[in-house]
C-alpha cells in the first residue's frame, strides 16, 4: 500500500483567527465594565445609606442635646 502525498491545496496551515480573539477580548472587556458598574452602584448605594443614617443620627443627637439643655434649665429654674 502506497501512501499518497497530500496536495498543497489540501494542506491546512494554522493561522490564528484574529476575529475570534478580538471578540473574546471585547467580551471580556464588557464583562469587566459590567462588573465595575455593579460594584460602583453597590458602593454608591452603601455610601448613600451611610450618609442617611449619619444625618439621622446627627439630628437625633441635636434633639437630645436640646432636650438636655431644656431639662437642665428647668432644674435650675426650680431651685
């Protein structure tokens, strides 16, 4: 049995497929951008919640201070 040599037209030469690699890189970039957007959105939400809580706590502290001053004044007036 004799082996036949493949013709030059049937030989396949490995060539990197640049379109597939470029789209893979692009898809990875989109994933990174989406992940960063989700992280940034979560961070902004946490910071906003912290600021609201801190503001509310500050208002409560101001009310408490005012009530303590009023109570102290009342006690001074009672003497």
